């Protein structure tokens, strides 16, 4: 199936809701034209958590390309955003972020979809962990806050109780002082506080897809 003329962000919000975004962000959160892909490069000021007692759990998530057991600064990264349609026929954007840690590259993957209830982030290669997201625009920036978190077990989606569910907050804004896009994500939990975070800046552009060229990563399609 061919990706939609609308992005998941546009399809899951009221008409015109994203018009208040900074012009440099409208292209990032708008639909990627057929035959194109979004690519960016930048540096994360910080990635991970200094709480080493959490690293064994993060190592388990790292195998599914969700979170990495690290605490590093000044981490170069690349991002690729690819339009797609998932197995259920939902509009999607597949994101692949490559972090260049001191130990070597590591890839984080997720898929943003426009669900019946709004925007959702399917985390990792498996997509077993899903966060429903509330979308807000203020001062030209986009803010996403998780409203519920579910995970798939034996083919069924189970919602985590609010008392223990982690909370994801992601902010994307344009910084004219450095002519770059800034991103900040925090994952926190009740009683524990911040579990994981990353923040940094990058440049991004929509370019013709070179999927058929050497080193290409494949064209639009369905999530594996």
C-alpha cells in the first residue's frame, strides 16, 4: 500500500492543529512525499541514565531496540524517518535512530501510527510496547505526553495500571540561535522519578529515497 498524503500527526489531530508549529517543524511532522525519506544528523548532549542498577533491565530493552544501558554525553547520531502503512492499514512513520556510542553503534526503532484513539508510538523492532500520546503545540514547539502504556503478551494488549505505568514526555522545537531542531525525551515512573532520557539537536531534511542505490535501506512498506 502507498503511504498516505497525511502524516500520523496530521491524521490524529484536528484539522489545522499543527499550523502553529514553527515552519521548520511543519515539514518534520508533515507527510513525507512518495519516493522520499526524512534524514537527519546531530548530537545528543546526554543519553541514558546514570542509575547503573537499571542497566540490566535496559539491556533487555536494548535487544528490542527500545533503550540502551548507557550514560554518555556528546553522542553523534543519525535519524531516518520513513513513511509506511502497517499490518492493520494504519498510517505510520518508521523511525530508525543510530546512536554512535563509545562502544559502537546502536539502533533505536519505533513506529508512530494514527490509531482510532489518536497518536500511538510502537516501540522497538517488535512493537510490543505501545504508548498512547497526547499532542500539544505551544510557542511553535510540539509536545507529546503519554496517556497510557500497554504491552502485548500472547497476542493480547495489556494496559499498565496508572500507579506503575511509566510516563513519556517528548518535546521538539526549533532553535533559531543555532539553526537546528532540538529534541528532549524523558521517561519517568511514579515514586522513582526519571528512568531514562536523551536530549540534543540535529538538522533534518526530506530527500529523494535512495533505497535502490548501494547502501539504501528499503522503500515505504509495512512494518515487519
